[in-house]
C-alpha cells in the first residue's frame, strides 16, 4: 500500500545571486525544501504531496509545474484569484547571506481559510509535516484551523512532524511567537528545532535543554540541530545522544541545510533506521547540500548520502 508524506506551508519565488546586478530566478521555501528531499530519499512506496495556496498568475503556474516535475504531488495546491506567490531576494554582504522578503499578496497566507480543502489534502496521510513559518504567515484564527486539521490527521493515524523554524520578523511579538510555536509543537510526534534559534526566545542553555522542553510537551522524538555542531537526539523512551556532523568538503551555500537535514532524517526513519542512525544520514545529506548553490540540489546528488 502506498504511503503519503504531506508537507504544508509556503513556497516562494527566490531571486539569488546578485553579482553585477544579475539574479537567478528559482522556487524554494522551508516546507517545499523538505518535501523536495523527502521525495528524493524516501523508499519506494511513498508519495509526497505539497499543500499550499498559489495565485492565478504566470509565476504561480510555473511554480506549480516546477513542483510537479520534481515528482511532488500538486493536486492539493489551492488556487486563489488575484493572489501570487511571495518573493524573496538573497544577497551576500560581508561574507554572509541576507534576505529581503515581499509577502503582502502571498496566496499561501490564505491556505487555511478553506478548511474543507485543507482537510481533504491531509486525508490518508501517513506523515504530516509543517513548520513555524507555516504558522507565522497565517492570521491567528487560521493558525487554529491549521492545527485543528493536523490534530484530526493525527487522530486518524498520521505521524505529525514540526520544525519550529523561528523567524522573528514574521511575528507581531516574541510572546505570541513563543506561545504559538509551543502550541504547535504540542500536537507533534516529532519536533526538529534548531537550538541556536531557540535559545534567545526560550532561554535554553544547551541542545539538551531544547530537546527536553519539547519532550515534556509530548513529543516522542526530538532532534535539536545546532548548525555544524553535533545534533542532539532525544526520544521519549530514553535515547539521549549527540550526533556529530562529518566535516564538510566545502561550504558554498548553507541555504536549505536544515530543511535537507529534516528530509534526510524523516526518510531515514521511514526506512527503519534508528533516530541516531537517521540523524547521521541527515547530516550527510545536509553536507552535500551546503556544497552547492541554492536550497534545492539535484536529487541524484543526495541519494547516496
């Protein structure tokens, strides 16, 4: 029987490069990136679907075609008239990446307004994946609708996975961000936070503290990522282990590293690997991705990781 991995969130137009005023147009977004790597790495017998909302413009059509060409299901992507995808630009400054966003007319901000369509999109899902950005872009009432839909999927047997993916600029206050992310994590079976993002908001002294906080909320597995440092794996049945990343051959672009880690981890678990083994594989996948430009690399490059 075919299984389904359903990823819910926002895909955006990406303009990257900027050398000499020339930019490359692409498509990316945290939940799309993870769906991309899940599609590349999940074992045979899994379908991957992306759930978002797009507009009725040319770029929405091209994005839908791009997602479908990757083997990711687009049938549950809503079309909202007079809307379009969000856009962001990446530029380099002093050796670091900087992002500028335009989201005012983003169709994805309305992805939870049609509850019937949203519920239909997750029916029969074996894994439902969403993120802090999935929550942040929505109006407060819509966040509740999304969580209610995900709880119904979990009650029907789906494994719920949440990456907190903190983006303070998307929230009206740190208090609302903290309370919303905590509520979303409380409905998840697997939580995949990044310790360095969590520490300023929640006061976590270490990756262990980040992981333990989410276990106390009810998660069965937590992998606290920490950039190039070891990830901390913790489970409700007692696993506690740091998993170091192999030294990267080269670092070209860290965009999408955490999202590819998530895809590597979840595909490893689907293949029957233990949480520690899956985290080791996830590090290898991310190590390949950071050696190339852009968030989405050729799937063939990561399949042997």
